[in-house]
C-alpha cells in the first residue's frame, strides 16, 4: 500500500506526475503563444482596430445620412483627393445633415440654409477650424484660432481697417495694380500668343495676389517678392485642402506649403518693420498695415500721456486702445487676410471675366454705367463715390458671388457635444461644415437659380433674402473684408470694361466646376484680350 498512489493524496503531489503535467501545460500555452505570434497577432490586432473604427463611425453617424460603413481608417480619402462638384451636390441633396469620416476626422455636413446658419451662429458649441496642418502653416498663436471673448476683442481692433474712409485710402494702390496687369493681359494675348486663347485663371490668381499685397502691405514689398508670393501661394492652397495628410511629410504638398508659408510670413515681417519706422516718422497711411500700425502708435502715445499725468481731451482717445504687436504678430494677421482673400477673389475674378465674355449684353451695360459715372472720361481715377453710384455693376458682382460662390463650405469644429437638430447631436471634436451653395441656389428664394440674372438684385427680391446670403458667412466670424471684396471686384470689372475687350474660347469643360479650395472653371478660362479704343 505504501508504494501505491491510491491514497487520499492529490495526484499532483506526485513529483513525477506533477513534472509531466507541468511540461504538458507549458506545451499547451506555448502552442497558443506560437499560434498568436507574428503574422497572426498582427492580423488579430488589425481586425480589432478595423472593428473599432467601424463601430465608432456608426455610433457617431447615428440617424443622419451617410455611408453604411467606412473604408477602414482612411474613409473616402482617395476620392476626396480630387473632389467632384457633382459629388458635393449629391451630398447636399441627400439630407439636411449628412456625414463622412476621413482618417480620424468625423465630418458632419450641414446642407440646408437653416442648418448652416445654426452652425455659423453657435459659437458656444463650435469654432472655425481648418485642416490639422493649418496650425503649422498659419501658426498656433494666430488670432484666427482665438475663441470667445479673446476673438471678439482682437477683431474689434481690426474693424477700423475696413471702414469707408479706410477703403478709400487703398483705392489708388489697387488701381495702379490693375493698370499694370491689364497691360500684361494684352501682352500675353497679343504678343506672347498671337491672339490665341490661353487659360487666364493662373494670371487672375497672380493679379488678385498683387492687389491684395498692395492693399495689405503697400509698397513695402517689391514686385519680385509679390510675384514670388503669388507663385508659391498655390502650394499653400494645396496644403490646406480639406482632405489632406494630417502631418507634414517631406516632399509632399504639406511640406511645400509649409515652406511657402514660412516665406510669406518672413516677407510680411519685413514689411511690418518698415511700416513701423515709416509711421513713427509721420508717414501717410497707404495700406492696411500702415493703418493698423498707426493705431498701435496712437494708442501707445495716449497711454504714455496718461501715465505722465498729461490731460488729454476725450477726442484724442483712440476708438480702440491697442498694444504694440511684434513684427511677426503683425505678419501672422496680414497672412490671415491673404489666406481669406486670395483664393476667393481669384475664383470670383475668373468667373466674372468668363461670365461677362459669354454675356456681351451684360458687359455692355456694365461698360455704359462705368463710363456714365465717370462723366464720359474713362481715365478718371476710382473713388468710393464712383463705386457707390454703380448699382448694375454691383448687381453683376453679387450675382456672380451667388451663382458661383467662391467658398462653398466653411469648416467648424465642435468644442463639445453639439445638438445640431432635435434628433442629432454632433460629437465633441467632430468637424461640422455649414454649406453655402444650397442656400444660394434655393429656387424658392432665387427663381431659376442656375440662371445668371443680375436683375434679381435690382428689381427682384434677392436683396431681401438676407438669410440666404451666406457668401461671407454670418454670426461672430463673418468675413471682415466683405465690403472691401465686393468693391474691389466692382473696381476691377468696371475698369476692365472701359479699357479692354475680351473673348472667351468656350470648351466642353467651361461650365464644369473644378474644386480647389474654392471653385474655378474646369478649363481654367481660356480668353483672348485686346485693347479697347
């Protein structure tokens, strides 16, 4: 009995048995581990991540319109690299709210006018945002990324740069640029191309960049530097497209965009230093930068007088007391003005020239009005008074902005869970995008919305449809320069009508829309310019 295992002792107590069991157990666990190592472990982890990505998308999607499932991780990135206008229209038509998910971003698209306006007017829930790389290009401390009270206060200090009196100050510089580039139009058409049509969209981009730079920084930037900014800004636009890689990878669009942005900020910083020196010496204000710097210097002079106990009349107190901003801070702010204007005005200018060429009867009315307000002298220099006496030219510009709105959507980010509607709440961190196009093509507000009709702004009811006029946004972040932009376009097309004739070479792609941050004719608007006698 003593040698038998048939006692009450556990079989595991038997050393030999225990060793065998231990070996068997180790082999079993090892088999499991071996089976999960390497490729199998990777596949298992990948499938779990895919499942999580799908679950998170479906959960965020909730009840709104959107794809039933998401391509793992990247979503519709590949198709979004080359966006199609028809796809955007289909998305807007699919419902008041719809969604997609690209990489780590969940995107809610507000299509209807009321949904779009709710996003624009909900600063407690959302703030404007751009693609991730924009913080690196524009810089994280840029004022456009401020929110709430800080944004409101900063904006107040800029309002004075866009008053009627201020806009009058910038006109001579703008007209000088138009004179120069209209001569260039003729050289391109008649000398370089012997009267053959060539795409003018790139030339219009250069023109509008030159006008912006002259308006923003005056003569502090050389013509060569302006040309460099105009040429390289295309790289910034490409880097800031809505769908892009979220990080800067060498030799990609974001990489070249960052280098171009660095160059622009460097040039504007140099301009800021020059403006400070000139304004301190009592120079005359000729551009936006001068006006802003003078306000800073006036504020500092007022503060010093108060600190010294000098009695100062209330009339001498600046409307808005500003601190002295560094050259780089000024450069960042001026960069945001270029960021807001360059692509949008380039788009509007391209469509304006194309639309006028295709509708000679409208161009002729613009020409007649511009000559009349100048008392028959087509060489009379521009003034705000002249521009304000051109209701038909203004109607043509407004109808162009409605018919082909440069900015078709504006990205915002949800600061917290955002109840966009009674049945849907956008999750915190999601991108919420109000769309502009549907409101501007609403047939109940703009009859025959796909027809270009300036008369709707004169004898029609378009001016009363203020809720649909979302070209420049609405709410606390509406465009500061909306009056400037419209007057600028009126000045351009009005002056061109008096000094130039142009013909559009219509192609099958002329009315198709290319989406590149803003919108352009797919064929880049082939034109021929000639001098008007």
